[in-house]
């Protein structure tokens, strides 16, 4: 299963010679870094690094993957037919091929290791008199905190504070507020996810720069490899975005296979009988129409500080009570069902608001941009003055919708061939 969508294009010049290539990625599933459902693995790089030769994994203070909270939530640690230690060496070689230097490789793996150590920092109620406060739970948590700080080359105390405290600016005053253990753990996970996704983007960008894109190319062959339709016991924001992708691609498929083929039959006066196909424009409108679609309502909820997933769900029920593609399940107060072309999927709204916010905690950004490792600080360039003052919310669903739009413009300009995979 890919954990992000990718579109690989090979570019050609006027004479039909290969002149460049590029890879574009869509919607990395960043929540997987912190939570894995059984029996799946987290991202392979974590297991590879744990299985690296002793002198390597020792440098990053790793070892048995089962020791790490981000990996041991699932019983699936090893995969049949996959040797993680060989994969590690192959990955190192591949990095050399695409021009990632030795120093950059070391920094990349230091960051990957730091993410694992972050996951092992647990919090308990602080010893301070404040009502809400937190501190690392025990010696083991302090060890992982210290190790993560060493690997990220940042200050240990500042790292701890970035989890346990928040600086609030109100009317020109700054107040430091302590967080309770649950909020501190959420802050820790937020840091792990943003570090991982920034690293991922850096690697994709580096690969594109190395293989060389041809901006003047007019002809291309592209391969789109994207997640299929998903319907699980629990469906969250990721499944919602993945299923929107599939609705859009299904519509593209319908237009090419049914509409255009049948027009050609008519033009060539072939004797045939019309094939009915379901147009799914109404589902697409339900999800992404402005101003009233699900994404627009989600973005609106993310902008209001008092919104909760309950108020968001309530707003959906009011807005779509007469929409035949939308249902409110009987036994839930906050789920919603969409009747997709491939079947009904019920989504749990619990984490929709959090997952839609592409937001870096200012304390995390400040901490990492001050790292003594130029690679780490380069992933978190300081923000221009005016943006730091207003923490403007940026929507992942809207960014994704725009990416899909541009992908479909590319696809519409091409002659498509389909490989449909059927999940058993």
C-alpha cells in the first residue's frame, strides 16, 4: 500500500528524446508516524535503521524496534521476504546515486532516529503547584529526551519546554501556560509528524533536482500510482481525502471510457446499445463545492477557536440533511456516511479538525530552526516577521484539493491507459 500518492513523469523534447523527469507526491499519511494499526508496519525506514550494522544503529542509540512506542503498537515488526538490514544498505546506495552527500545521509538518519526517541518520552503530572503541568515520567523518558535533543542538535531543556509549555501572546503580553500530560504527549506527536513530513518533502525535492526537470518540455509520459478506494472499521480524514481522489479519477475514467468511446461508436455508425453509467458529479460537489461542501465547512470549523468535532458534525447534518449522497448514522452522534460510487463509507469526525491543520507549533519551529545541525535548521527556515504574528491557519484538505485539480488538468491533456486493481 503506498502511503502517499505519486505521479512520475518522463519529459521529452521536440525531437522525442528524453529531456527530464520529475516525481510529484500527494498527501503523505503523516499520522502513521505516531499511530499504526495492527497488523501493519509504520514507515519502513524506521525498521531499516534499527536493523543497520551495529556501529551504525549504535550511533543513533537504536536497537530492537519493539522498544519503541511508535513501532510496538502493532505486532507486525518483520515482513516475510524483506531483509531490513539489506534494505538499509540498498537505501544508502540509492541515496548516493541521487546525489545525497554523506553528511546529508547522516543528518537524515539522525532525524529518523530522533523521531523514534521522541515517541518514547512519556509525561506525568508536574511537581509544580499549577493545576495543569507536566514533566517527563521517569529516567527512561529523560534518557530518550536527552538522546532526541542530541540527535537533533538542539537544547534539551528547550525541547522539554516545547512539549510541556505554551507561550500565549495576548494584547502585547506574553504568558507562559503549562500543559497537562495529555496535551504534552499530543505536542510531542505533532513535532514527530512535522519533522518527518518536512524531511520527506526535502528528499522528494532533492531527487527532482538531481534527475533534472525540463521546464520547456511539451510531451510527457506519466505514471500515476495512487491509493485505491478505502473503507475500514475506522475511517478518518486520510480515507476521506483518498476517497475524494478516487471519485475524481472515477469521473475521469467514466468520461474517457464511456462518454468518449460511445461518441466514437456513434460517429463511426457502429451498431451498439447504449451503456448506462453513474455520473458521480453530485458526490464530488458534496465534498468540494464552494461555499457549502464538506471541505469548506471543515476549513470554516478549523478557523473558529471554539469548534469541536461535535459542532462540525452538527453543521454537516444541518447542511446535508436532504442530500441523497449523505447520511447520518443512527447510532452515532458525530459520524457521517457518504454514498460513494464504490459503496457507502462512514467517517469518524473525531480527528478531522486536527488533521486538517497544517500548522507548526511556534515553539517547535523556533527550537529546530536554532539547531546546531545546518540540515535540521534548514528544514525549518525562520518565518517572515508578518506571518509569525498572525498564525494563519493553512488547510491540508484545500491544499490537497488544489493538487488534485492540477493533476487532473495534466491527465485531461493526455491519452490515458488504465490498470484497475481489484482488492480481494
